[in-house]
C-alpha cells in the first residue's frame, strides 16, 4: 500500500477534542494492538488499534499514547512511546520509526522509547485522580482473546488500585462518529478508487471466470492506485453464493445466467469505503433478476432520501423495512400478513431480508457510533438493502456510502454505476 502522508494537524485536533471531554485531573492511556500469532513462528499482518491511529496517525506496533492535559510540565501533557531502536530487528523487518519520525507524523512534541513508559506512567499516576483506559466496546464485538488493552487494565488495577478508572471508548466513539473535512476527503478518495475498480470489472466479468480471478482484477486496480482492500474480506459471490451474506471463499466459477454479487471496496490511509453491486455474469439481467434488482434499487434510493440529521440509524432501518416489505409482496415472495409489523421481523421477512440497511463507516468498515442517537452532520453511513431468494439462487444487494450534511446528505458513490441498464450497457460495450 502506498505511503500516504496525512497532515499531523488532524491528529493534533483529535487529541484536543478528546482532552476537552476528560474529567478534571485525568490521564488517558491508549495502546496499540498486539501482533497476533498464526502458526510456528509466524504472525498475522499487523492491524493498528483504530483509536490510537485516530489520535496519533502511528501505524507501528508496540506504541502507547499517554495523555495528561493538566500536567504542570507542558512537555509531558502528551507523550508518545514507540518501540525501542533495535538494529538486529531492522535486519529482518527494515527500519522502524525514529523519535523524530513519530513526532512529525503525530504532531506530538515529546516522543520516547517504550522502555521509558513504566517510569513515566508511575509519575503521572502519582498525580492524576482519574484514569481513562481503552476497551473495544463495539456492540458487535466478541472479545474472546485477552488483548493488550485487557492486560494493561489488569496491570493498572493491580499496581494502582485506588484510582478512579473510566472507559475512554464512549468519548472517542462520539468523536469518531463526526468526521472532519480531512477525514471525509480520505473516505471520498477510497470511494472513488472503489468506483474505478468496479468499472474495471464490468469489462472483465463473463461466464467461465472464477470468483478469485475477479478478486485479483480488483486487487490490481486498488494496489495500482496505492490503495488496499477495505478492512474486510472481499465478497465475490456468484449464483447461490450471492445469497450468503458474508461469503468469502471466492473459489467458484461464474456461470452463464447467474448474477454476481460484489461486496468489495478500497481502503485509503486507513479510511474505508464499503460498496456492493450485483451484476449479471453474461451482461444481461433476466426479467426476473431485473425486477428483483430494481426493487432493491428503489429501496436504496428511498432510504437515502431519509438519511439526514435528526434521524437515528434505527429509524432508518425501519424505513427500509417498510419499503422492502411492499417490494417483497409485489414480487410475490410474501403476503401482506407476513409484513404487518416491520419493527419485529417475521420469519418470512427475515428469510428474504435477514440484515439491516446501515452501519457507520470510517476507520473501520463497521465503525463506531450510536444507533439510537440522532445523526449529526459529519457522520458517514452505508445504505445497503438486499433481497435474497435461496430457492432461485438469486441474491441482490446494492450499497452506497452516505455522508450526513447540514441540508440532508451527500451520496459519496453517486457516480458509481447502479442502474441496471447502465450496468448492462457498460458490460456489453
């Protein structure tokens, strides 16, 4: 992935916003993620803690941010700790960040090696009353592995048991939900690259291609532009696979007469797009496929109209259910009695539309945010209705990324082809 320089003012401003939310005489500690083992002496690719990146821009492992806004020593109100210089490690992994590098990236004046962290922490613990620590409080998270955050919480409570401990995640989540102009431009760039990848595929897909060939074609376009796949496995799902929501095997052949569901997006500077399109493998929808496709497209367009400040994500989900309920009846998949109460999905309704329409988007594809609080300008969400008919081996999903604005919204993918006729025309041109 291309090295992308983000102005350090973004991270400096993010830290200022967080510091303003802390209680009086409070310190906060945010750790990087662990390097996760795979097998033998292998490790998985490192993925940075998105909260730490949001506050520092640092992508390196073994990094810690220590904030103490009321410290009498101004130079120690923000301290960044990075991995100790290790010449032997450089032989294997290349150069790590220097203290100067880390300072320039983050905008933090005081940067130390990690070996100095314990002493600095003790100094601040002797002064601060309230300590904010990080946890993964995403409502879909399953924290099955004891990570660095959990170990650090145990360490603090053992060694400093009488402090008042607080969760930092509710504060950061609200900040991260409202994107700055700089963040919006990064997401917009990811959306534009995603659109380029989709257009490339429209001239490539045909019967006999394997799903993994299509994934490779996308990877070519994304990497060529200095991007990467967004932080989820690409879904390249043909035929019956289009009915499996998170299908990621991507190893089947694309057959004549089938549809191909593409839930694929680019990531740019750690900010993610999220896009789904469904196309006919042979370049021409059947009448039935087009009817279902247009039903989903109407649901997406109808939902986007209602995505505006003051609405909650949960309310938006109900709007989509109402639209799709009518469409499912018109498609003769359901009877009116099956969709009387859209707030409680009937089993029949869930059979054809098992998920909901929207989630927050940003440093994570399923980004942090609150579903029951009114949306404010700066929030970025997906809009992704779908209809899945297992008995017909037909799954249709269409997804765009929506920025909430003062006057309503801005569809960040409005220029990516979504009309059935336009897709057919581009595939056959």
